[in-house]
């Protein structure tokens, strides 16, 4: 039998039941991919993070209910928060070895600052089936990053009011779809929503890795290297996005919701 302690953390928020929830599991020893995927399916959250201590850093993996992913922001923030909580706040810097290379996270005041690779998008031909699946007749820009489709609209209200046809979008070959616009809200530079039905996540509440694409895009459009972003899901979430050469810094808060232990045979 293997006992696995876990914490349930809401990331990119200071309030419980807001932001994006992630389970963070502290592995006492390596586990098979089949086991990790089964645990993620059991939690049935947009991401479950698995931490395995490896000397002076941690191996970190992320799983949706259906698949392992290459990059996840909110579950990395949740992992750093979980370590900070477990260790009594004695550490300030955290290093993670992941499928996207080494990622760093720093605890600053009440927030955590992630250092991620930038994934800038490239404008490409519009896919009419994706627009139709979103209920859109057009867009101001249609682009693609190494992970996702990026669709830019001219009004925040249009982003907020989208009601996608997830069965139609599930047939397309991509990780996810980012829909974005500038913001009408004071103090917020841009807004977005993120859909990943092919990974078992129809709408992700707050998507850190999507901002590795959104950050470079809006930095160029707005002429700013430091921006405030808001994701317009039902749970909502807020983060600060900063551009540093080919890296993106994402800053946000997190809050503990629950803790427990998984008992595996």
C-alpha cells in the first residue's frame, strides 16, 4: 500500500471557491503513468499535480482527467503553495523539473511568481469550423502558439457571452482555444477564456500557461511589458503578466481548500 498526502488548492485567487482548483499530490516514491492518470481522473479537476522530491528540486507532472500535459500554470502555482504550506513558509524559491524544462517559482508577500517560457502566437488562416463551434461569425485575429489556438475579438462582452458547442470543438486537433480581447474594466489590460474539451476540460477557470501566449501577444499590441489580466470564467481569476525577453512571469495568489490522504493498494 502507498499513502499519498494531497492538498486541494484554489490558484490565481485569494478566495476559496474562486480561481482554478488543483490537487497537489506528494509522491513518496515514483508511480506509474497509469496510476497517476487514474488519480487525476478520480479528482476530476482540470489539473492534478504530482510532486516527487529530487534532491534540491522537485519533479513535477500535470494531468487532466484524460491526459498528461506539457505545461500548466495554475497547478504549478498550487504546487509551490502546497510546498510553502507543508514546510511552514521556510522556503522562498522553488525549482521544478518538468516536461517544459526547469521552472521556477518565488514566494513574494502573499503571492507567488512563476517564471515560464514564452509561447508567442503566429497569425494563421482562420479555421471557420472553430469559429462556428464558438458561435462566432468572425474575429480580428486568428493565430496559433505551440499549444493553442488564439482568437482575438474586439469586445470584452463578446468574450464573456460565448456559449461554445463543445462537441464540435472536441473534434479539432489542438490542446485548447484561447479567446481574448482588451478589457473594459479599470486596471485590467486584457481578458480571456480558455476551452480544452479534447483534454476533458470544457472550460478551464484560470489558465496560467495560456498567458505564456497571451502575454507576448498583448505586450506587442499594447506596448507594455507589465499587464493585469483577468479570466472571465464563472469562477474567475486574476494574475499579473510580465514579459522578460523570452520568458513570461505570472504572479498570483492561492488559498488552501482541503487536505487529505490517498490510500493506494
